[in-house]
C-alpha cells in the first residue's frame, strides 16, 4: 500500500478535512511543543497568557462552583438544550440590553463549542452551493485574516478576500505600519452578487488591527444595503474579553452576527463560544449543535454565569487583560528594535491596537515565511508563517510571504531571546540591494 494511503476510501469532504492545513500545523506544533519540547521558545499558537489576577478570579470561582453542589452536579451530569443553558441565555441577553441597549432576547443568543465551531457552522450555513444551485461566498473585508477560517468550508473556494491598503501611522521612517480596509475593493466585491456575508474580526488575529467604530458602521451599512449579514468575530474584542488597546464600542444590529468567546478571557479549555444573531441564525446553530454533538459544554457557562448576571465580566478585560497585554506588546516592540537594529533588515511591526500578537514584516528576505518558519523551528523558536493568513485573494501578493505572527504573551525574557534568534536567522537570508 502506498505511503500515506488508507484502505478506507474517504469522501470528498473527508479528503478535504484530512489534508494539510495551516490550523492543523499550528495546533499540532503547539501541542507537541507543550508536551515534548519544554525548551522551545513559544511565540506560536494562540494560547492566552496566565494573567495572575484573572487566574485568581477563576480559581476562586471554581471553588465556589464546587461548593454549589446542585449547580455542579447539574453542570457535569445533564445535557442542556442545544441552544445553551436557559439561565445563561437569559443572563446574557439581559446584560446586552442593560449595558448597550441592544434589542436582544434569549432567542438571539446561541452557545457553541468554542468560537471555531461557531464559524464552521456559520460559514457552511451561509456559503457554498445554495438550494437554488448558486455558489455563495464569504467576503473577508480585511486581509490577512484568522488562519482558523481558511479550511472550514465543506466546499472549496468559499472565501473572497480584499487586499488592504498599507499606511504608516507614525511616518514612513518609523517601523510601524497598519492595514486599512479598502472600501472601494469591498464595494466592488459586493457587486459580484454571490456574496453570502461580510466577515471581519475585531481586534484581528493575526495582526492586532482594530477596526474603528466608523469602519464597522460602514461595513454594517454595506451589508444591510446588499441584504447580507455582517459577521463580527469578537473573540478578542468588546464587550468581553476586550483586548483592544484603544477605546471602541461593542457593535450589534439586527443583521449582524457577533461571536464572542471565553477562551481569551482565560478559559480556552472549556470551549465556550457565544453567538448574538438574528433568531433564524440562532435556531440554525442549535440544529447544528444537536446533530454534531447533542449539546454544548456546561462548565464554562456555569463558571461565568454570576459574572454575566452582575455585569462584572465586562470589567475583567478593562482592569486586568488590557493593561497586561498592552505592556507585553510595548516590551516586544522595544525588544524588536534592539534585536533588528544594525542587521540591515527592512522590518516593521503592525501597529499595536489589541490582542496578544505582534505581526512582523520582513521585506528583504531571500526566503519566504514558511521556509523561515522551518529554520526557526530548527533553532527552537516557534512562530506562525504569515502566508497562511492571506487566503481568499484573487492573486498572489509578494507581501504575504514576508510576514510572521508572534505570540508575545510569554515572559519578556523568552520573547526577547526568540526575537534575537529571529533577527539572526533573518539576517542570514537577507537579500542585498532590495528596495523597501
């Protein structure tokens, strides 16, 4: 039997989901590193850092839950409805009405097995071949976009991405750039008449880019005008965990699908996603959940339920997470300036606006980001190659091969040591005479 083959023929969907993908490589490397290579410098992966104050809150809450025997027994020993725990749904709806004035009811909210599962369901609910035989696509308003979306379509080619504008907010002589939505490109793409939804994350994984209130309002108006939903991935954004470093307002409208998550609050292991959406979307998500897994995990909902009921969940990000990650981001930028100075490399970091990632652009390398990733891994530095995040573009873009995503949630010494190795390895492959 040929290597890599199987005696059991896989379906088209089976072959698609077992082929190599960026998210599989990312999670496989992350898992192997965590279990088998303790000296690896971990600037890859999407694990949140251990924020002491938040860790303390979570441990205290777990102790409370253990003492609430009836609540714990129910959380561990019963199935909730596929849409989510009714008390949790009511508390979330009440919080959003009270704090933001959104006209939402429990019927507008669904729980999923993490945000990743929510997007798998949403993308395949809306995109692909419709009942009328039309091929429908998801329009990514700003590229690069989250690696975990790329392989989620049951059908191939469900994404269309808009290439961004690149600006230099601190001036062209400073190593800080920013991606901006090219609204002309978005409007042109919407003329295709095969767009099923517009999607964007805020803040954005991988770059930490934060769409302004006006940009989100503009996308919302375009979506409403063309009769499609706007999907906003709020895994890092407001109302919680709100890992944005500049003030932005939470956003929802009746045609908006907002996804939230407990992962970046410090609970990636409980796999709890929250979707605020039109009732028809929520009902469909409940059907997906029932078919795929009967019900959702109960533990995450019960852990944070008191914080949702009293509104304190909104303060955790503002008080603890934002300042923690902002300090990490500043320290990483300072370390990068020290490490890359004098190397002859043309480098820049994306503006630090949120999340716990820094996005590194190396413009005069003689190798692409995947090869650099492999060379760094051999030197025990784990990053994520940037080209995985540029899916959906109609044509290749050299810029996509020049970037790395760095998780800077590690201790400052680890980040600095890793950046030293990245700078050294990149300098070995610098292409002399390249233009900026």
